[in-house]
C-alpha cells in the first residue's frame, strides 16, 4: 500500500487522516499533516439467506406506480417569445418581503442560491425564463410577458427575415468598418 501524500510504500500500520477535507491513507510521517482519524465503512455483502428472504418478500409486495405529472408547456414558452418585465427586481423583493421570506428561504424554496436571489432583486442579473417562472410560481407574481415585435426588431439586423443577428454578421460588420477607416487615410493597410 502506498501513501496518498508522498507516494512511498507504507511500512507498518497505515494511518487514516483527513487533510484539507480529503480522507487519505498515509504513512506515519505524513499523518502529522492531517487531523481527525476516520474509519472505513464496512462493506456489506449480501448473503444467500437474505436473498431468499427478499425474493419471498418481493412476491408478496404489490408495487403501485403513479403517473408522473409533466410540466405543462403553458408555463414555459419554448419559442422564446417571453421576456422579463422592467423593474422585476423590485417586484420580486416586495413579493418576497410580503410573504415574510428571507432571500435564503426563497432560494431554498425554489432551489436557487441566496446570492442569485439577491442579484435578481438588485437587477445585477436578469433571470432566464426558467428562473423567472419559478419566482412567479413561488411568489404568486407576474414578471414574464410576451415579447413585443418592436423590441425584437430593435435588436435584430435581420428583422426583414424574422431572425436574430448572428456572431458572423457582427464580425462582418466590424470588418467592414475597419476596412472603411483604413481606406480613408492610409492605403497601406489594403
């Protein structure tokens, strides 16, 4: 057996210590680096008699399956036509305080970290559709709305074709601006 710290062969009894939260098997010299001894959990191996008992029990046990309720498609719009309303942070904060919840309590309730809740309330981050719908459900508020076409057109170069701008188009746009600037004053770049 080798020491998990130094890699030398362990002579004598191996020491089981915790070093910086990691359980390690070490030699006597390296065991001084850690603290708290731990004991390995005994491995339980099934016996033949216990298996027979299980088969007898399993024949008398009735398994009832209940159908799993799927999330309805009405709560989350997959087409991307939903957006978060302006002032969502204040709406979330007021609703949370009205219910008497701390950011930590709300985070536990919806399965998010307290820091995420605080960032949403201060509007340092904009919640995605999934998080916004969880907040709506937990706080009984409305912070999602359907996207208006005018706002979509404002951010889309390809509005005529009903699509969003791509990264390639941004690169082409920047390259064309660079080319124009280079041709205006100095022709050596072309």
